[in-house]
C-alpha cells in the first residue's frame, strides 16, 4: 500500500477518468475527523456521497509521502461548484473551509515530508502535527501571492534545514521571507522569481543572500526589475556552481543596471559549471568565464542583437580558452564570428548541443557555417538549433546531411517565419529515413515553427 500511495495526486484534472478523481475525493473525505465533517456540514457544505460501506482499512493519507497543494486546490474547486444559491463571498468561504479541513487531515497524518509546494493562504504552522510534518523539509516552493509574512515567521521555527528554496512573486524586502531564508542552515539552491509589476529596492534580500554564501551553490534570479536587487552579494558567492540571471527590462543605462555590470565584471566564480543569462545587456560575461577554472558544462547567454561585435568576440575567445568540458552552448552570433565558432568546435571536444541565434538583417547565405559544422564538429555533437534568421540553400543542407558522420543521429532544429520551405522539408524527410536525423517522430526533432 505505501508503494501505491507514493505519488497518487499527480494527474491532469482536465483529462483522465473523472470518476476515479471523485473516488479519491470520497476516500479522503471519509478519512476526515468527525469534528471536520460537522464543521463542513454546519456551513452547508455537501460532502460526496459515501461509497464505502465500512471504514477504510488503511489510513491512506498517513501513507502519503507528500502534500499536494495543486491536488487540494483542484479537489475544493470540484466539490464546491458555482451555485446561484449563494454569492461569490459565500462560495469562496466554503472553499476556504473545505481546504482548511483537508490540509488539517494531511498535516496531522503525514510525517517528515521532504518536498512541499506552499501555495495556500491557510495558516499551516498552526495546524496539529505541523512540527512533525514539516520539520524534515529539504525542498520548498513558496508562492508569495498566497503565503503571508507572518506565516513565514512561524514556519521558520519549524523547518530550518531547507536545501532547495524557490520563491515566486517576489516584490521587495518582505520581513518574513528575509527571516525564513536567514534561519536556513544548509541552503544550497535559491531561486527567486520577481513579479511583473515594479518592485521596491531589495536591500535586505541582497544582504541575506550574502549571509548564505558559505553554503549556496546555485542561484537563479528571474523576472523584470531584478536589477533592483543590489548585486553586492555576488562577490561573496565563491562556491557557486550554477548562476542564472534573466532580466526583462530595457533600461540599459540605469544606475541599477550599471551597478550590476560593474559587479559582474569584478566577480569571480571559480567553480562555475552553469551560466545562463538573458537581457542583462553589455554585461562582461566573458570576464566570469575567464576567471573560472575550466569546469563549465553549459553556457546560455542571450542578449539583444545590437550587442557590440567586440563583446561577442571576447565571449567566444573566453569559451575557446576556458571551457574544454563544455557540453551545451546557446549564444547570439553573426557571420563575422564564424572563425570563433570554429575554434569552439575544435577546442570544446565534449560539446553535445549548440543553439545559435543571429540577426542577419541582410539575409546573407549561411552555407559556410554548415561546412564548418561538417569539418570541425566534435564527434559528441548531436543537437543543433538555429533561429529563423539563418538562411541555408537546399544544396547546402543536402551536402551537410550527406556528410554528417558523428556518433549519434542529429537533432536538427530550424525556425521559419511564415510559410515553411517545402524544399527543406523534403531534404529533412529524406535524411530522417536514412537514419541521419534522430529517432522515430520527425516533427519532434526537426522543428519548423511558423511565428
């Protein structure tokens, strides 16, 4: 029975057998305490018809190693339907009560769960069994649209050994969040997702990241206005192995952006293995690569196409010289950089995937790059992607696929704007049938995207 209940909640509510879903709901309702059933009944909440003639043989919830917020949310939505008989406030109140009693059931019965997606307004720390339930948490996702600062203060007293923490909808210095992060003793991974609206300066958040530098190995900061997080913590992250920065603002000359550029230029991450960035334009990422010790496995750097050509040359040179173990590469290039790409292919002998974007406003033919791939690719390379601005002739593609001799069949992805070129399609289908292009389903591996 514990094996059957390892993962009973992961299903798509819009697909599958709705009868099975409701049987599961009925089973959970049957396990509610008498006091919970009475509370729900007193508030005119109709519970599912009991399908079990006797009390269940097992306390199934006690066997579950997880609490699924998505499942509980779906369950309350399915059991509390919209009804003309009561207004919107009454409906939401009924959902809240039912959700409350389900959470109480799980928290009182589940022991030592290790992962939780915290996506509810319920005061979970106050429910009976919360200390036993959450004290061994290792991985936690917090949705700040639902979770209050007060509840974060309370939960910080229970779980202090989080290793992987993800926070959605950050919007400034939230005292409960700062305290919660500060209490964690083994934090290895921190993922921050900022809200789409304008946020406030996050000075305290920056400071608490700096205090966690001794254990942090992964840092991911994504969203608009992340530059309002002062970057002084960067220089302290000497153990960092994974850095991901996605900024969606175009304020390239703001004081905050200039501060980020300055710190990224002087910061060293010697143990870095993964570098992923986008839209933090003109930042000197090549300096980060140059100061690594040669363990980088993946680089994913996307910027606006008006980037300084000299910057791209510096970036490519750093990859050639400092990334012998590189396996995956995503960057923007131009035809002028092709000699540098040749250097990457020759020196990064473990390269498996390459994804290249270019501007190519004048629609130049790019067949020469296919020749470089044919002649200089390491035998490990099996996945190649191009954005819609690359232009190849049918003859160039034909020669490329005909000459491909690498260890594995190739995954070849191109994008098109407007109508798909039928000549491309015929060539790709031909070499798929010959086994040059990978696997069984052509559409999964040769992608023609009409945008």
